[in-house]
C-alpha cells in the first residue's frame, strides 16, 4: 500500500511538473514579441545587407518588411542558410560576424513557436547595436562619385570589362584630396555587374587628367588594364558591405590622382544600362590620422605579366592550390582585415600568417566558399605581422559535376582569368603600420549608416 502511495505521489508530481512546464512554455512564447525583443536581432544581424542598395533581394528595415517576408525569413534562418556567415570562428573571431548567437537563435525559435506576435511598438526602445560591436560615432562628410552618364552594356556571350573615369555627382570639381574613412559601392545594375574595382591613377605631368571625364572603353577579353600607375583603392564583390577603415586611420586620394573604375560585366542575352556610383565617406580634418596602407595582395593573377595557366584545373578533378609569399613592407604591420576572392569552382579557403621565426597564426578558415557572399573578415584585435612574415593561402577547387556551382556541364578545363567561368585566387590583406601594443587593442570603426540614401 505504501509503495502504491509513493508511486501515485510520483505520478502526481510528474503531471504537475509537466503542466507547469507547459504553462511556462506558453507564457514564455507569449512574452517573446517583435517589440521589444526580436526587432533588435533583425536590425543587428540582417539590416546591414537588407537595405535599399544592399546585396540582399529585399529590405529588412521595418516591421512591415519582416512580416511581408516572414515565411522565407523563417525558412532560411531555421535551416541555417541565413545569415550567410560560413567562416569557422572556433580559433579566431571577427568584429563583423553575422552569426546568430544561441541566445538570438532561441529567441527567434520561441517567437516563431508563439505565433510571431508583434507586441507594442515603443519609440523609447533603445536602438539595436550596429552589426559591428566596436563602432564609434565620429564626424564625417560624404560625396558621391559617378560616371558622366548611364551607358549601354551590349548583349554578349562573353564577359565585358569597362574602364571609366569617376567624377563628383554634384558637378563640383574634385577636392584637393580625399581622406577616406569608408567607401561604399552602389552597383547600378546588379543583373550584369559581376564586380568593380576602384583605382587611383597618376595624372600627366602637365596637370591634365589622364582620362577625360567622358573617357571610357571596353577592355580586352581578360580585363587586363594597361599600366598607367594604377593604385588599388577598394573593390565591390557580391555580398560586400561598406569598406571601413579603423578609427584614427584614413585612405587618401591625392590631388594629382584621378579616380578610375574597372567594372566587370557578366555575359547577358540582352543590352542593359548601368550607372554605378561610389560613395566616399570623408574625414574633414585628418591631419592627425594614420594612413591605411595600400592592400597587400596575394594572387595568381598578375596584371603586368598575364599568364592564364597560373591556375589550371582539369575537368572532373578536385585540386588544391597554395600560395605562400612574404608580405612586402618596410616595417612591422598591424593587420585588421582580410578580403578573399575566387569564382564558382572554389569550395574552401584557409590563410595562415607565418612569422620569421616560424610561429603561425590562423587568419581564415572558410570551410564553405560562397561566391554570392564575399565578405571582408575584420579581426576583433589587430594582428601583428613582423617584417618578413609570410602568408600561406590555400584554396580547394571542385571542377566536377558534383559541384552545383560549376558553370560548365559537362565540366571543362578551367584556367585563371577575370572571366566568371574561369577562376581566380586572391587574398587582400588590409593593414596599417604597427605601433607598440596594437595587438592588444580592439579594432574600432566609424559608425557609418549602411543605407544608401
């Protein structure tokens, strides 16, 4: 009898515990609402790409944006397809990580389970933090540069490469110099713009611009530009946001330099118009600011010595290619970001910094390369690269029918070129001159609105 009583009491306690748990779960779900909880997740993790001029297919800037696309948002978030952040952060962290934390993911799951309730919009709710948690508000101005007019991109079964000069969109003359804290590209026609590269170009000795404001022409089939003292400034690739520079640093365009844009257009069956714009975020008084060094580049593509066989990936093979090179510099560097690039056959990437003593530091472990999401990877702290340091950059290419991104069916031999159906292997290393203690400093960036007004 006593055993029966104990068993009965155990069942009652178990039933009560289950009932209480169920009620608490329902109460919990009822309390997770768009306001004041969930909207912060969308703003901080989605809002940087889902803007009017962003790389994403629709905006997530308001409550209505979220609810209008709720079905697809729920699907891509719960399956892990979004946010598109595929880099491994087990051993190194990035300040611009888009990865949802476990807390954020559980919050969204509870919100979905509770019926996606809206809650009460309260204007006093604190704004969500920016997608980089190391940003600082500073004074800046901006100026838009554009081509002199929209121009035609002819229909073609081959990629096209356009070189065009940029001029201030407001019609004013170019300032004596531009001290930049950030650069944002606004591709005019994303159906055909594959990528864009911005260069500063030396002017002629007589002071005349090397290229007239109305000067543009299509280049050869490989997109190689003739050498006129080009200095790489920045680039736009699918999935990319603003090119920021750390607080206290600027990238300068000098008075004697013109701005030239190289635009790579993918093949397209009909004629299209394009008018790509570049926005420069300027620090008005940068006299006490450090210079961001020109990007250090590891690549198999050499503008001055074109060799399409620097990459050769035979049809129906998987190949691993490794580049190892000393970072050219006059002194120690403080690395703050990486920007890798490849095309559709690439599957994985890895980059390691090797000191002159042989010590190694992981810079990038990307187990899934996605051409549509080519991010900057911004380190939370500066990484010191002593003079003479090397970077070992490795990429794995899959030229088989099992690769759903393979541009050829059946697979064909692939070489290196700028063409979208060939391959590239590039790693841009962004750095400034090293100062003692940099490696212990959190890298902070200017707080710049991501929306292109």
